[in-house]
């Protein structure tokens, strides 16, 4: 069995290792993806982007979500939507923006996505899903992958059936598989044995997602599933060192100075991307992840996690650098 450090091919694209940054909704912009690449991820995926927002020229969608840093390649942009014609147009825009691959979200269980007929709603509408997948490939000329779940509720296997159809009928290059049902959201143990069944039944790579939160668990899930690669999501938030550890490029836990330096890099990039005021609001969800990586107590983390502006966050980081975190 290949190791996570071994190269592999996805849709004709040569990837240096088998670690992938998952599409993180509301998080996976260019600087988060670039961070994952810096720490070793072989492929990074954007946050979920509306095909309608692109096709209709929504200014924020086009200017912010299509931004790709030259150093983050190879990069896949994830699209969602329910209309094949719109998807074809949006996929062409993604190709023009310089993406290397396109991923289609057919597993998001969030109500506001599903009620439009997109995301996990497509687990119940296979003909539409196949048409959307085919349109994305036709519009972009890029390799297309599909991210999905086994079905809507435990015991439902329509997502597995859909995986086989989009591969066979739409020429999909790979399947990103989260082996929890849509109704489970992110709760419960993923069915990695079902992932193996899928991996053994389709002629394209399967990328495993779901429940991959620590190195031992990631390695065990990778072996159990027989997947071609693993996709890190929440397990990498505030802890990009996890990519490096899995690749044997880093050992142990980062120091306070390392974490502070990394978070400062993220703050500066967010200011570049959003402006200082918006960045201050946007980054409030980031700070607790880095505090967790440092193992800070509630009192020690308070100034950082409640920082109202990026200036306050920088001041809190400066104070943290003098903390002794020894037990």
C-alpha cells in the first residue's frame, strides 16, 4: 500500500503526496490554502463557491473567491449549484482564473444549500447530478472531482450509486468521499469500510474525508479505507503542522514563537485580502484554533480569542510570546 508521502495522479495531474486540504466553507481562501501548501499538502481545495454567484457576476464572489496565489498550485476550486448550464459557465470562469482542477459539492448537508437543489440534495437527483458533473468538465476542460456522502440517512447508499454514475457517465476524475450520511452532519464515526467498498468499485481515485483529526487516526483511516489520499479539514485548523508531521517533515508540537509567527502571517494575509476592518471580524473564528494548538488555558487565551481588531490580536500574540506553557 502506498504511503502518504508517495506521489499519485489525479485527472492526469501529478501530485507530490497524498495529503489534501479539504474544502472548508467560509475558511478555505487563498491564504489558508497557501499555508497548507507551505506545510506540505500535495493538493489544496477552495471553500465552496456558488456557481450562480460566478455566472451572474457577483462582485464579491468573482473578486474574492477566484483569487489564486501563484504559489498554491496545484489547487482545486470547489463549486456548488443545481443548474448544468450555469455550472458550465462558472466552470469556464474557474479555468480562466487558473485553477488546476474543479471539485463539485454534492454532499453539503446545510439547509440553505440543499433547499436550492444543490449539495446533498443531489444525492436524491442522480440524473441532474450527472448532468452538472458533465457540464463542469465541458465548460472548463479541467479534471473534475465530486465530493459526496453515502446518502441522506444511515443505511441509504444512493451516494455510493451516484459516485459510480458520475464516474461512468460524466467522466469524473476522482471522488472525495465523506462516509457519514448527510443527516449525521459531522457527528458519529465515519464508515471507513464503506469507503473501501467504494474505492474498490470505481476506476478512479477516492479521497477520504471525515473524522481525520489526529495523526494516528488519519493513518488508521487511510489504511482501513484503501483510499488513494486523505483530505484534512477541521483537523488542520490552526494546526498546519499536522501536514508536516504526517509527511515526516516536522516532529513534536510547535513553540509559542512558531505559532505566533504563523498566525501573524495569516493576519497580514487577511488584511491584504479583506482590509484591516473586515479581517479583524473574519479572523475571530481563527484565534481559538491557534489557542487550542498552544494548549492555552481559558485565562491565557482570553485576550487573543476576544481580540476585536487585528491590532489587538497582534498585541495579544506579543504577550503570549512571554508565557511559559510548561505544565
